[in-house]
């Protein structure tokens, strides 16, 4: 068996959570893909994927293997492709869909480094609090947080971020730090307002319970507005860790009620499944993985 080809097939099976998508891409029957994975499992002595009537998913051992070999296989493919085209550098625009705030916090700060490494590539951010239609909106890569529906696209879990309850240092100095959940009744709160409803706060794990703040002083559907309100000492807020990572590091903001934190929010890169991504998209995806891994609150690659 061609071990490298088997690894490539494993990567696609895990990325697409399917045997049928890699089979269509290779022009072979689904049983051939299943047989390749079975032979690889036999050679390695590991169960790599779990199979049910509806889903295919990586086992813990399979996910570790994919995390280890994925960057190596993709780097090899990229190098071979560059040699085949005469080592021309990838170029063009990569259109990335992000939620409000994420682009400012995590993408824009690394654009200068991206341009230095890949001067032929430019980035266009599509910023919205709704889920972009990757095909209709011509999106090359989307960064999404939380559970994903079965969209048929290629989704790759890249990290996770804590859901933190935070307040500015000045606000906490004036009002005190809540120690238990009932203490929140005495605090002013800043709340996300999306799709016509206030977003409940969540506490506890493994199963989180909802909490609706009683003293809401500010609402917004924009993550940057929520952060600005916290920094302006308006009240406490519950936010994804990446939104206030810099503020936590400077001490301007502090996290409270840490022992009541819910499960972290998973982060995914999502690409359209209909076509193989061009070199410029693969380059940007690998670059973002490397740069986002520098932020501890994103837990990229861990």
C-alpha cells in the first residue's frame, strides 16, 4: 500500500467526515476508500476512524495522527505544486468570512507578516454575524465558532476558546468581584443582542446552564461594542476569550467566576467542498494556523 496516498485519503475522510466525498474526488468507489483506511489501521495497529450509519469521525488516535501528519502532507503537496508550476509564488485574493470582532482581534494584526511572506496574496474580509453561504458569497475560507451543522463543506477543527465572564479592572475595583453566581444580581451587565433576543450567559460543565442577567445596562449585536463597553467600565460581560485576549494580558480586564466556566467554544476552518482549494487559500490557511497558535486563548493545534 502507498502509505503517503493512504495518509492523504485519511486526511480527506476526517476533514469531510465521509468516505463518499474522497471517493468522488479520486474517481473510485466508496468501498475502495473504506478498504484503504482499514488496511492503514491494520498496518499501524490503531483504530483511526469511527463509523456509524450516518457519520464518520476520527478516533482520538486518528485525530492525533491527522494533527501530526496533516501539516507535513499539505506542505509536501504545496512544494510539489510549486515545483510543477516553476516555483511561482501563489498570488491573488483570498476571501475570508469572520464574525464581527474576530477579524480585528486575530486576522488584521497578522496581515503585515502575511504580506511579507507572500507579497502576491491579498485578503478580503467578509464580516458578518450571520453564517455566510460559502458558495453564493464566493468565500474561500470561513472561521466559525461553536457547533457546526451538516453543511457538506470541509470543516477542520483548529482550536477552542474559553467563554469568559469579564469586567474592567476599574469596574471591579468599584463594585467588587462576584464569587458565586447569585452575586451577579448585584452587578451591571453588558449583553449580546442577536436575532431579536438577548444571548443568555452559560455556566458550568460538562452541561452548561443558562443565566439571564437581571441588571442589563448595555446591549449590542457587535462584539467590538461589547468589548468597548467593558473597557469603559459599563459592566460585566460574557465573551469569547479571543475578544479580550490583549486586554487580559495588560490587566485592563480581568476574568471572574472562572470555576463556573462552561465548556470552551470550538473553532473551525471551513472551506467549500465543491472544489480543491487553490494554492493561495492553502497558503493563507497554514499561515493563519501558525499565527493563531501564538495566542494561548485560542488553543490552536492543542
